[in-house]
């Protein structure tokens, strides 16, 4: 396995994870389940920590593929900028989740501001992750590029 393969394998974790955590948090809000809400915030914090090193695999993959004849730098640059935005989004969502967990550590319920903030940021991050993934796919898949 090389850096490109590792990047392609691991980047699915934050891309899909943000969507699943958003859905889990929505379920916790609908069911009024404090356990599901707390679980959602914990998973968002964990996903934030995982997303940071996963992003760096893209840098290594780019270095490894830099001389390949198929590589078009414009697509790499667009993907990298989108990935930076998505990583910032997941970082903010994770910080919001951690803030909510800290605020609720001695209380029976997580503050509403933390739940809504984490949900909004996770939904925004889901969109940013989807955009970054699509742009990443365009690096090697000309059939999904806009012509």
C-alpha cells in the first residue's frame, strides 16, 4: 500500500462520518435521547481528531504522484482547497461538540446551543466533505468532470 492508496481508503471516514453523525444527532434530538446526543458529540470529537491526520495523507499522495503524466495540477489544487475547507469545518464541529460535552459534564443535559451548533456545523461539513470528495474523484476520473 502506498500513500495514494492509503489516502483513498481513509478519506471515506470523515466524508461518510460527518453525515452519519449528523443523522445520529438528528435521531437523538427527535427521540429526546440524552444518550444518543452525547454519543453524537463524542463521535464528532473523535472524528475531528481522525480527520486531521487523514488530511495529511493527501499531501503525501500528491508528493508521490507529482510526476505522473496523468496528474493535472488544477484538479489537485481545487481538491486540496476544498479539503482544507472541509477539514476546517470538521475541526469547528468537533470543537463545538467538545464545548458542549464540557458544558454538560456536571449537568443532566447538553446545552441546546451545543447541540444545534454541532448539528449545523456537521451538516455544513457534510456538504463540504462531499464537494472535496467529488473534486478528488475528478483527479483520476475524467468521466465525472464537467466538460
